[in-house]
C-alpha cells in the first residue's frame, strides 16, 4: 500500500475564508457555504472536506466542474485558469 503525500497547498494558496453555517437542530443537519479567496497555481486543485455533500462549486461566480473524494477527504476542482480566484462552495452534512 502506498501513501499519498500530496499536500493540497502545493496547488492552491488560500488567503481568506468566509464560512456560513445554517444548523437545523431538529434534523441534526447543517447547510453551509464557504467562500475561499486564494491563488491557484494549477487549474486542477483540491480543497479539504470531510463528510460533506457538496452541491455546487463556483469560481468567480461561475459554476466549475468538481468531484468529491471521500477516501482522500477532498473536493477536486477544475478551474478555467490559474491565478487569484474566489471559490464558493455550497454543501450539506449530518
């Protein structure tokens, strides 16, 4: 078994996070939106996540393709270009 030692920071340098959470105590769920500003060094980046159901990812207010990898606890995002970007990630979780 090989271990993946890739650090997400090598591809994306976040500089600011803004997190909004709506907690539903009755159903024991959250819905949230996280906005991350940073510099993308490549067009294929990853963001840490754990047990989130990601519903959308936007870069500069435009939907971008993404996949979730629960084993790696990651959201893999394809950006249209490198450089400064603002990501908006919508999700739910138990």
